[in-house]
C-alpha cells in the first residue's frame, strides 16, 4: 500500500536508469569515487587560486557540498532498488603500486551496512556546507576549504572497503576539526583544541594498532573488509583484539569513560564542524565495530560483552544525568549526543539482528538530528547572544519558525514517533529484552524519561515564558532555514517510511553475521538461536 | 734492557689515562681538546708498536701503520673543525671555561 | 469504497489538513480554521456513513508490514470491530462539535494557525490509537497524542504556567510510557506477536502465559494517559491550555484512550491484575472527588471531576471484568468490564465535553474570568448556556432516567456491588460527592446575583458556541438510551453492559436517586446560590484544608524534581568533571607532563656532564660486550 509507493518510485527511477546499458555499474563506481574527489578538488582549487570574489568562493563551496550529497542520494536510490539482498555494490579498486605488497588498495564500494551512514554523510554535509556558506564568518575561504576536506574524508570513510584507507580517510576528516576548533571556536578554544587533538589521536592510534593486529591475525591476504571477513580469527587472540578495537573505537565514539572530550569539543567548535563531527564522523567508530570487530571476533565480543554493558549504561544513565544538569545549550547538546551513543552500544551489546540493525538505524537518525540541533542552537546563539539558559527565554513569540523547528528537532531526538530516531530506539529496546540480561531493558528505558526532561526543559527555557534578554536579528532566515529543513524533512521521511533504510540494513546484517549472530525468534519458550 | 711491546704499551696506556682524566676533569676547553689529542696519540703509539713487534721475517704487518695514517688524517680534520668552534665560542662568550658554556640547558 | 480506503481517509484527512496548515496557513487564520473544520467534518461524515451504510458490523482487519529487522516485524493496520467503532464514533462526533466551538471561541486568538494545526494533528493521533490493530502501532500514536497534548497545552507559550504545564504533562506521560513499553516488549517476546487478534488467539490456547506483571506494566500506560493515581498530577495543570483543548483532549478523548486500551487488551489481565486495576480506579475516583471541593477555578473543578470519572471508568473495567469472570453465565460476561467502562466513557465524553464547552462559553462571556465566586447570576444573562450546563450537571450527578450518566454509573455501581462491597460503598459515596461538588459549581456560578463586573456584562455566546452545547446536551440527557446510537454500535452498548435484574434493578435506582438528588440538594443548602465566598472554607477549615492539600502529590513531585533529581544530576556532573575529566584525563596529561619535566633535567647544558654520560655509556657497552648481561638478556 503506502509503504510501497516511495520505494516503487525510487525503484522505478533506479530501474530506469540502471537498466540502460551495462555500463552503469562502472558509472556508479565512478560516482562513488567522484563523491570523494570532488570536495577535495574544490578545496584544492580554493586553496591555490589567487584572489577570488566572495561570490565565487561561495559558489565553489556550494558545488563541493552539493555534488557528494546528490551522489549519495542517487546511489542510495540505485542500491535500494537494484540490490534487495544486501551485499556489496559499486565496487571499484585501484592499485597503488608499492602498497600492494601489504595488501592495500584503494578499494571502494557500498554495502547495506554502509549505506545509511553514506546517505547521512551526504545529507549532513550538504546541510553543514550550506549553513557554513551563509554564516558570514571571517576567512570564509579557509573555513570552506577545511569543511570540504572533511566532507571528502567522510565520503571516503563510509565507502571504503579497504581498511587502511578507511582509517586514512577518517584521519583526513578529523584533522580539519582540530584546526577549526582552534581558529573559529568559542572561548576556551585553544585548550579544547589541544585536548581534543591529543585525545582523539590517542584513540586513533589504539584503533590502528587493533586494525593492523586484526589483519595479521586473521591471515587474510588483503587488508580489506571483504577478504578479512572470510577469515575469522582463531580463538585465543579474539579477546585482546576485540578489546583493542573496542577501546580504540570507543574513544572515538565517546564511550564512557572516554567521553569527556565530546561535550567541550562540540560546544566550542563552530557549528558546521560540530555538525559534521558529532553527526557523521563520530559514527566511524561504531561503523568500524559493526563492519569489522563484530563479524570477525564473535568470541571476543562475547568476552567483552559484560564490560560493554556497564560502559554503555554509564553513557546512558550517568551522562544522562550530567546532561540534565547542564545550563548551557551547546554543552547540553554535546552531552546529549554522548548519551545517545549509549543506546547504540546497547544495541550492539544485544548482539542480534534486531539489535545491530536498530543500532544502525538509530545512528543514522541521530546523525541527522544532532546536526540539526547544533545548527539551530547556533542560530539561537546568534539571535540571543548567548547560549546560557539563565539568560535566554521567551524567544517563542519573537522567532516562531525557529521555535517550531527547534521543538521538532528536539522531539525527534528524544524519540518521538514520526521521526526516524524512534524506529532505532524501539528496535534496540526490543532487542535488549532478548539478550542475556533482560533487566537491562528497564534501566535503559529510563533514558526516555531523562531525555524528555532535558529536552523539554531546553525548549521551555529558550522559547517559552516571558521574553528575556537581547534579541538580535529576526526570525530564522531562509538561508538558515534551508539546511535545517533538509535535515528535518529527511528525518520525517524516514520516520514515516523506515523501510527505505531498514530493508538494506536488515539484509546486510543477516548476510554479514550469518554464523556469528543469533537471529532470535520470538516464541513461547526462551529465545532460541536460529538461522 | 730490551724494550719490548709491553713498554710501549705501558707508555701508551699512561698517555691515554692522562688524556682520559684530563677530558673528564679539566675545565678549560682547549686543555680538554689537547687531552683528546693525547688519547688519540696514545692509540697511535699502541698501533705502531703492534705493527713493529708483530712483524714476521719476510712479511711485515702494515695494518697498524696504515690505520695510524688514517687516524692522523682524521685527527687533523677534527682539530680544524674543533678549533674553529672554540674560536667561535670565544668570540661569542669571551671565555672558554666549560662551566660558562651552558646555554643548551633545559 | 472499500473499508480500508475509507479508514485510511478518516485517519489521514486531519494529517493532510495539518500539513497544509503548516505550509500555507500559519498566518492565515480563516484558511486554517476551514481546513481543520473540513477535516473534522470529513471524519464525521465518513464515520456516520460507515455506521449507517458502509459497515455491516463484522470485525474488519487490514494490515501491512512497515518495518522488519531480524525477527522484529512492525505492522501498520486497522482493526474495526465493535469497540473501535464506538470509540471512533465518540472521537468523530465530539471532535467535530468541539472544532466548531473552537471557531467561535478562539476568534480573538493570535495564533489560530498553530492551534488548528495542533487540533488536526491531535485528531490524526487519536484516530490512530482508535484504529490501531497492534500494540506497537498503538504505542506510536499514544506518543503522538502526548505530543499534541504538549503542543496544545503550551499554546499560550508566553505564560510561565503553560510552559510548565506542557512540560509536566509530557514528562508524566513518558513515565507512564516507560512501564507501558516494557509491558509491550514483554508481551511481544512472550507471545511472538503484538497484533490484538493474534494475541487473543494465543492467549486462548495458552492462558498460562499471561502474567500479572505484564498486565500491570501495560496498565502503567493507562496510569499516565488516563491520569490515574499516582500519575494524575498533570491533568489539573493541563487546564492552562485553551478550553476547547481541555474539552476535547483532557476530558472526552485522549484521557479516555487509556480506558479504551484496557478494552482492547482485556485478555492480558489476570485476576490479580484486575484487582489492582479496580482499586487504583476506586482510589482515584474518591480522592479526586474530595479534592474538587476546594477549587475556585471553574476549569480546575471540572478537571478534578474528570479525574474522578476516569477513576470510575477504570474501576468499572476492573470490577466488571472480575464480575464477568466469576458470574460468567451470560455469553457476553467476558465483556462486562469493557461494557461498563466504555459505556461510562461514552456518556462522560458527552457530558464532560458539554460541561467544559459550557465553562468555555462562560469564560468567553465573562472576559476570561474563571473564578466561580466572581460569577453568579449567569442564568439571566446566558439562558441557553445555563440550561445546557444544567443538563450536564444532571447527567454527571446521575439523576435517574433523565441522565445518561445515570445508566452508565448504574452499571459500574452494580458490578461493584457484586464484586467488592468496600468498593461499592466508596463508589456510591463518590457519586454523592460528585453531585455535591457539581451542584456547588452550578449554584454558585449560575444562580443568584452577579458578583463582579465581568459577570454583570456577560451575554449569550454566538451560535458557533451554543450549537455544540445544545447538541451535546441532547446526548447527555438521552445518551443512556440505545436508540440514540447507530445499530452497529448497539452491540457494545446494549449487550456488553451488565444490567441489573429484578430486585437489584430497583435497588440500584434507589441508590442512584438518593445519591444524586441528596447531593444536589445538599449543595444548594450548604453553598447557597450565587455565593461570593466558600462557606465550607469559613466554617470547616480543617476539612477544607484536607481537600485543598490534594494529598500533597504535587508538592512531593516538585520536591523530588528540585531537590532530589536536580541535585543528583549536579552531583553526577560534578563527579564526572572531578574524576573522569579531572583525575583520568587531566591526570594522565599531568603524568605525561611529569615525565617530560623529569627528562628535561638531563639537559644540563654542561659539557662535563655530557662527557660523564658518555663514559657511563661506554662502561655499559663494555660490560655488555664482556658478557656481563648474558644472564639477564635472553
């Protein structure tokens, strides 16, 4: 009925265009490559060209963000319509000479697990880019160059099958974050930039060690995900390897207790950088865990599961309380994004198709919603001059559209049905009851009360009540509204038709984990393992 | 008394010890330098002595002598470089006392 | 037209209206009103068509898969049977008249676009709950209804009162949803499905799987949504919203969703669970009735009255189901609980909506005066409103035969008498109290002489306000008689409601008559007509104080939030900053720094020292070469 309509529409377009000639796979693989190359080339062009008018800079920047965004949507449509059984698509690989002896190539491609992250990277990139272009900062050119480099890196992270390039693109995208915090951040930026740089590089080092060790112990010939998945590591080392990867990726994803960098980094960073980092780049860690650590190291995952449970609950409950105590809007949002990672880790802990699939959906939705929230929080800060709750208030009547968008974004983030976040969270809750420790469901559901408390408190403090404090500028401008609407409408569309994202994810999780993950069936007895 | 290898050895060691303790304990840079040269001379002496006393009839042991030639050449270069550094230091600090030359500390 | 399409149109029409309002009509009030009213009219017309022509009364279900992840399958679908048809009728009918009322009532409001958009979203969400065929779908719309409530309570967003009330409503509902969702998930994993029909089948074959815990957790949702104790605190505060909202959402439909849910899932409740359900209802009913006496604001009185009546409905479900389980000879005995509670839900929807709309008419006419002691003498200025309000009071008091409320309360008191004597006495006492405080309200506000300038200048309201009052008054009086309802709905109303027979029949009539009439008479005597002050407050201060205290629930919750929760949050944040950020992170940076400082001390800058180090290295090397370390290094 109504579910099939958008899928049919997308599928129809996909069919029509993919059936024309057998060259299409090549074209799509090329598009995958272009999505990475175009932002980087534009950045390079902006860097080396001489004097350019403000207008030209903005147009180039817009192009640099628009192209990967559109490519990601196009490839998503093709994938959903033409690959209903999951698996890798749009593969392309390029030999790079001397790296070949280590089994490293530039190998790109998408599978159902990568697809939601890829779409999210494109969408958030477009929103962040457009917001940056109209934000009127100093040295706009350098700003856009750094953002474009980030965007190129992000597209590379999620479309990379080769593991070294996966890591490389991540570092590529991470470095501009540090620079942007240092140059354009709010007060305290120097200290925060240094802290974030050291902390995240530390995490990345551990990750690299884990990845290389995984490669060596798996005995695969090539350092890429497909080859490594065929070779599951033998038992004695699984625990250590998984531990390395969990800690390394965990630092990058702000797993408790490695989370303290995140709120300060996001509060101090300029909004587009915060959007791209909190929204997309942070998911690198969880994506890596899902693509590599879990399929290859099932025993290791089981060994570490008890610890992961408590750490994830720490994220959820402890950071949940920390979020409730925040009095600054951006710090609160930073802490809230750390709290939500707790849900994702719990989904992984549940270690079933439902759990992992729902975690992916939740991360997809979270990326969009946290980016939207940071964008709108920045608009609020610009209008009100501050992001402190004590000094803000009563903006609702002065900026009704901003209030509407912000309330919608906040409600989406706390899991209101009708937005994409709900499906992911619901799936995680359902999966938790079927895990080894059903009681964790009760604790994690407290999260929905906590998030309602801080979310609505934020909305009420900023928008409701008597008008307080200064108010510069009018309601949200169309230029600011456009990226916000892009994200909100995406959240809404997936909220209404989750199948668009959930089907590829479902197929891919079933495929990737075929021996490792139990597909728990609901029955009148204890949950049983089945195919 | 027939002067044997051990006598040359003894002198060489004596020279080396003098030079060694001079490097460790003297405060004037030039003196330290001279003591370095003393140590080198001591090693030269020892080598020539080996060469001289291990010659079998009909076959000379030339290695020691050749080694000595190398050492002399290198010593000469080292002296040239070292003395220019000391002159530059003198120009800068008006002193060559080792205790005064400590600008590279933490 | 096939049923599936009709139901889809019914469900989606208000959503489309809301979308159009959001895009086109945020500033254009007239267009917004037209769209919203049009959607409501469409819903009513299509529903009436269903009942009179298009639907034959047999159960209809259609569903489609919406999300699949592993073994979790979420469906979206419609289930139209006796129960949902009745609820659909109530929502469509009462909803339409309230939409019409809002057109007149909100005519001076500045944010009508937002209001009518919210109203349409609410209709969409509520209809989703009514038509849902499985627990997950119902939960989705349950949350959406909570959102609409949040949005509409906070309509006057520049007032602190509205801001706090909307937040409170949402959060308290979320607390209920916490238990609700746990219950749904447990149900899912126990039975393998959440579809109502399938669940019923499985329960039929394996009744031992149903646990009390499951039922009680599901009941948590009802606690939140239908404002039962202890989650009742949000409802009186919700009166900060505009009056039509109080009528529609917080009286007639949304709060009744909990009772509707009980009806939908009745087979998931064990006997122990039903006992608890019944007693929660009884306690709520009694307490709320006691609290209504100290209120001066006309809407707050009606709010506590709603709490009390909701308690009746929940108690009716519990007691009726218990009665049906033990005296299950009639073939509909299983449904006695549903019948009793749904019947009261229906009549309550009519007369409570009427009372709220009537109060709205009064508030509108008295220029937003809400204190009843400042009213008085309205019967002369607003005769129609007074007449219809009187009909509502008679209905809620339960005067025999001329009040719909009589028949429905009768059924509940009857099952109480048969199931639990203490409950019966408490509920009968509450009936007396109900008549008493409603009489208090009526006599003080409407009779006597005006007590303030605004009451002096009151005049009758326009037709858009009065017409709904008249229609609802007719149903409040006649709603107890089956001929008022379409044939297809009479199954629930007629056969599922437990009717007393013979001697019990007369007993019940006498009891109801006594309770209602004595209550009303006592109210007239104690309070007098058109009083300017509360006599009980003056003459019996302790009694008044107990009533006004509302058993300190709000104060306890407020204390918890401010002193316990916020303090805990601050403590956790402090510990996080101290230990993790401070000791671990800064600490490790300090350790690294310490190492650096130590290493720096080696750079003394003095050549002699470097020479000694050189010598030391030489010694070590010599020792290594001489085999000194052979034992240690492998």
